[in-house]
C-alpha cells in the first residue's frame, strides 16, 4: 500500500521538511559520484554496522572504532538506491509537512533526529552480529508517522493498493493505515530475528523503534500542550 495524500492542511511553509529532503538528496548524489572503493569506505565510516558494537575487539582489528556512535544518526541521511530515497522522501513530505506545521521547524527537526536515532539503536540491539551496513531515513520517517498518527488520528490517508494492473484507491483513517503498517513491520521484524548476520534486507526494527519513539514524543508533547500554548 502506497500513501499519496492526507486530509491535513498545512498553514505555513515546511522549511525544515524541505531542508531535510534537500540534505538527503544531496548526500545521495554525493554517494552516486563516488567510485565503488570510495563508496565502500564511506559506508564503513557513516553507515551503521551493528557488529562494530556487538563485537568491539573484531571491529578494532578491522580498523573500526566501536566508541564512535556518530553512525547512529549519520546512517539516516544515506540511501541505497533511487527507489529507496524516492519512497522515503515522498513519505517524509507527506507526513512531515503537517507535523512540522503543528510542531514548528526546530521542534520538528529535534523530533526527526531523536526518532531516527531511536530507530538506529533498535536495529542495533536486534542485529548485534550483523556485518551489513544499515542506512536510510526510514526510522526517522517512521517516527514522523507515529507523531502524525497521534496528533491527527482522524485524518484521512489516501492509499494506492496495486492489484495486478488495476490500482485500488482507498481512504483510511490515519489510525487504520498506521495499524496495518505497524502490524506488517512487527511480523516482518519478528521473522527477521536471528537471520544470517551477512544477509541484507529491510531494517524492520529501525522502523519499529523509530515509530515507537515518535509516538512517545507526540504523546508527551500533546500532554504538555494541555498545560499551556506552544511557542515556535
């Protein structure tokens, strides 16, 4: 299912959402301009390799620093291909614009970075032996989805469900869309536990961790809002 529209209208320019998209796209094109050897070194420096922290002695022997936690956030600005970045940036735009409108640009940026880091940490904890570099903004964007759903639970999300050659277009409440999405993540993430540490794939637990963090932050922010107005 592919979301393509929400019923929430924004009332101010989404400066931070656009900035995040520009940064992600810029980094992606920098990656494209690298030679294979340069790109591999780049990934080992900035992508998240769980085994670096799960097997620190082996990491040191390979010239990697298990005390460097920067990849927990830098990996969220890297992408593995055109389809990867297009889906992520479209989803960020779709749910990020209304969320930034509600939070304000700087709160939204902090929200995004915390959710992305939480997604990275969750992926790390469930894949401590994996030697495959993890990268992508999906954890942060899952957090944005969590925040959007809590703050706009009755919003309509229009989705396309491809059925052979005839696309089915549906409008679901945000709660329904997110419940289905989260169920898929949990099922796939559970099946991936204990997978071959050299096997790649989708970082399902980064999605789950990022979503949980975004939802928790949104719950906290909404509780604070009841105590007084937000300033942005």
